[in-house]
């Protein structure tokens, strides 16, 4: 998983984030790291796919074929996933959920291209979780009265006995932390395991550990992408409740 830039010469294993070069910004030294390079490559891949998909759909055929089939399949699968979880509210969030899903999935799979997956860096997963956190509370205040929010934060006791308020606040703060750590830890563990495999086997590692990539890069990467997006949709849907968007 990302072995191309994870291992140094010989059998020395290296799975850390490294600075590639630095520059001065208002008197401060700023590093461009392996994570920045990986994110740039992932973004270029997504941008290229988006441009190709846009051109294809502008000249879409009534009976899809080739690349049009791929584009429509991706859109239908993402729409179905969001609709199944968010119901009537799916239309407002499918673009966001779809974008996050594709970005995380390609980031997780980038290890197959010899990159260090961006999601193996907590500086990437935390902002993703904070965006979800912001959406949760934006929709909480948008679709619920202050009284309803107060009663909910003081549950299960009556609102005039807010004993549970600190616990519920801590629970809310824990949401972005748990979301980001779950994704980060699972991807990083795959990076470490594959780095150890390639470090221990040296040249022989090019022959047999393909099945490890199937599990750690493809299967685990897809599962973690799905879990992150599913939890995001569930939290937002719970914040909205029965209100109309």
C-alpha cells in the first residue's frame, strides 16, 4: 500500500510522511510533503475523469455504451446509496456525499499506484470529518427550534435538570474525532503492514503479496469509504429529523 514511496534503500522500512521541499511564506518555513503530492495526483485524476465525463454526457447516447456506461453506473450507485439512507433529503446532499465518497475511495486506492494514500495522514481525514461536523450542526439549528435542541441535549432528563448536558456536548465533539480517527487508523495500518511486507521480503515482495493489496487497498479501502459516508449521512439525517429540506 503505497510502497513506491514508503521504502528506503535496502530493507529499511519507512512509512512516515516526509517533506520534499520547503519554501518561505511570510517568514515561515512551509513544507511540501508526500501527502501534498499524493493529494495533487488524486485531484488531477478526479479532474481528468470529471472533464471526460462532462464531455461524454454532453453527447450522451440514448443507448449508453463504453465510458458513458461507466459514468451512469457510478452516478446511479451513488444516488441509490444516498437515497437509501437520506430518503427525501437525498437531493440536497448527494453531490457532497458523492464527492467525498469518490475522493476518499481514490485516495485509499492510490496505494496501488505506488503513492502514500492521503487518507493515511490525519491532516487529511480530520478536515473531512470537520466538514461533516459543520453540516450536522448547521442542519440541527436550521431544522430545529432552540427549545427542541435544548431538550435533546438534556435528555433523558427534563430540560430543567440539565445533568446530561456536558455528556451530550462531549458526545457531539467526539463525532469528528471518531470519524477521522477511524478512517486514518485503518488506512495507516494498511500502509504500515504493506511497508513491513515489502521491507522484509525485499525483491521477492514483487511476486506474491498481490492478495494483500486486494484486501488492504481495495476491500478495506472501499469499506472505510462506505463507512465514513454512511455515518456522515446518518448523522446529518438525524440532525434534520422529520423536517423538510
